[in-house]
C-alpha cells in the first residue's frame, strides 16, 4: 500500500512540475527582442538597396552586398538558415527611426559609429573600418586629381556631391579643401550628379571607389583618400542587452571564431582581399 | 516610446528652417508665374480655329499633367545637361514646376474661359475693340477673377511640391529639416517642426488668397 501511495505521490508531483514548468520558464525568461525574433521565426532586417558593395539589388533582383551578408550571418546564428529574413529597404535617414519604432529588429547599413548616434541607438561591435575617398568621372572635365587641384589653384569653382550625413563637411574636407558641397539624400543621386556633370567629383566611401573604379575603369577614377577611419556597426534599439549580446556573439564568432570562413568569403567578395585568419590560442579581439 | 525629445536643436537651427521656407516660397512664386503665362496662352490657344494648335495644347497638357513632378525635376536637372542644356539647380526646379503648373493652369483657365458669357466678348467687339484688345481688356480680367480660387489651390500645391527639390540638393525647408535630423539625430523634432511650418505657411497663404479674392469680387 505504501509503495502504491508513494508512487502515486511521485507521479502527481512529476505531473505538476511538467504542467507548471512552462509557466516558471516564462516567468524567469527576460523579455527580449531575441526571444521575440526566435518565436516569430524570421528576422526583420533593415538595410539599403542603392549602394554597392554594401547593399544593392543584383541581376537576380535580390539584395546583395556586405551589409546584407551581415544580416545573413545573424539569421544563420538564429535559425541556421540565412533565408529566414524579411528585408526592410530603407533610406539612410530611416535607419534610426525604423529601429526606434520597431519596424526593424536590427539594421546593418554602412552606419558610422559616432557618439551622437550612440545616444539614440546601441551599436554592435564594428564589422568594418571604412575610409573616405573622392571618385572622379573620367569622361568629365576633371578625370584625375591633378586636374582638380589645378582648377582649384586657378580659382575655379569645384563642386562635389556627397550623401547628406552627419559631419559631412568635415568628411569632405578630409579629402579635399575649398570645394562647394552638394548634399544628396541618396547615394544613387550622388553618382547621378557625377555622371551627368552636375558635380565634378563625388565624396563617397573608399570601398565604393575601389569597387567602382575596378568594375568600370573606363568611367571612374580614384581621386584621393581622406585620412580618417570610421567604424561601421550594426545597430539595435536601446535597452535590450540580451539582444545586443546575442548579435555581438554572432558577429564576433564570424570575425574571429568558428564562423570566420563565412565572414572572410563575404569580405573577399566585396572588397577583393581576404582578412587575416584568427590565430589559434590567444583571442585576437583581446589585443 | 523610449525617445528623448530635444527641441533645443530646432531653436538653434530655426534660422536655417526659415531660410529653407523662404527659398521654397521663392521657387513656388517663380513656378506659378511661369505656369500663369503658359496657362493663359494655352487656354486661349485651346480655342484656336487651327486643329494643329488645339492638338499641340492637348498633347502638352496630357503629357505634363500625367507626369510625377519629381520625374520632371530629375529630367530638368540630370537629363537636360546631357542634351547640352545646362541650367542651375534652383532654376531647374522652377522650370520643372513651372511647366507642370502650366499644364494644370491651362485647364483652370480653359474652364474659366468657357464659363464667360458670349455676350461679354460681343459687347467688347460691339464698342469697336479688336479681338485681341477684347480678349486682353475685357475677357482676361473676368477670366482671371473667376480662376482665383483654383489659382490659390495651385499655388499652395506648388509650394508643397517644392519639397521635392530636396532630392536634387536644393536647400529648401525639407532639405534643411533632413540636414538637422542627420546632424543632430533629432529625427522626430526635425520632421515635426517641418510639418508644423508647412501647415502654418499654407494656412497663411490660403488666408492671403482669400483676402485677395474678396477684394477682387464684384459687389
């Protein structure tokens, strides 16, 4: 009799534990975008679509680029499936508003990490270090840097096109002084201005200049670099450390750990050079 | 909402917003003048005896009224230089919006013209005025007075359309608001300020036009 009673009590206790376990787990689990995304089954990823080699629409009419690959790294980390992404194409000035209004879970869109932005969003680890350069139209009146410098020395008005962005005047002056600056809302319009002669040069990311002058050598020339480097980071809405930690884990392991090959392949595809492999032993990111 | 408003940046850059507003009003004014001239000429031309003139007017109006103004703007700014026609940025906006307004106002004036009683024209001719002087001294003032409400709406619409000029880096109000937003990351403050300025400006313009309409009304 005692055995039967004890077995019954044990069974009842087990059944009770099984019944309340999900409730206990839910009560203990912190609220985070991470769990919301996992439950949803796909990532809502904000990025652009008009800027090679970062984010653009390829011949297959699909989004491609280094920023897009960062989104895929995260989707793989979450779901082991890089296709579990809903892309939100956004203009640069929508990066922060879309995060703050929960239209996107996170954004990678060649976003320069700076302290003013860091007051509005939280940045991940940097995934690229960018420079600034001038791109010139070989079919225009100033096909190389020497001709622009001569024009400036002769007192001619030189106009450069640039994406409207924070501290853009400083960015331009890092590359070239004494020019007039036209600030466009889209990177595509910067190149339109250069191609149609509305601007004598374009101040864009060094990665853009390297890509375009390699892909279209008859059309574009590299007109000199700036000295300052900018870190690009992905960004999330502030206040969710769990989500930020997860993304940083995924990015760190892609740049320095077991997922390095994926990151390196993307880096090589878009920038033409393979980053150095992490050395076994001392973690490189601690140096 | 986890957002901290900082209206100080709007106060500090208020002068930039006002300069942008002023530029927008100047562009709208320039465009409406071009539109007025085109509209008046084509409204009369639409009643020409020659078929080819009436057809040309119809083609112009149909083509331009069915274009998004932004497309016309890009055409004026980016395409014309490739055809050897190079005009400055602000002039490109004025031209594009002026041509667009011209198409709209052609229809406004054409309708106004159609509503003028025949007797008015006949009276002009009866007192010895030539057809041209009858049109300019008798028909035009009446037509214009009738068209003022629609003209007012067109001007307000044109003024709002000047925000498209931000797309080609013209530093009007929308461009200035975006500049403040990108420099300070005060996204909500910049766009709320721009919205309020547009609303207040349009309301003031509407009241001024209403006053003009009342002044020109025949008692």
